[in-house]
């Protein structure tokens, strides 16, 4: 893979974001994060022990991604109904 190859980002259903290509990752201070390989999986569930990388914990926690119509603005808001 060359440095001028495109970077692609793929959202896995109920799982991580897969980043392929020569991407640069920065920490909260703007410092580069060493990445283990050219294709990495980024945690979306928040439970990984090796953040920002995915360690598969999303399978144990039951993490799911929203499977709603992106045009439906009400689907992304939490319910305000009281029981």
C-alpha cells in the first residue's frame, strides 16, 4: 500500500469502524497514535480495553447500531415517555 492510496472507512453493522489505508490517528492532544497495521478496527461501543482499537467486546456487551431511516429525525432522539 502506498501513502497516496485512498483511505476508506467502513461501518460494520453492530461492530467497529474499519479504516483501510494510510490514515493518521491523533490523540486528544493532537499527537499521533501508533497504529498496529494499515487496516484497523476502531471501537464504537466504548467498552474496548485497547481503545481506540476494537477488541471484540461489542459482541459481549450486545452493542447495536441504529438501523433506522437516516431521514427520520425522531429515530435518533431518546424517548421521553415515562412509565
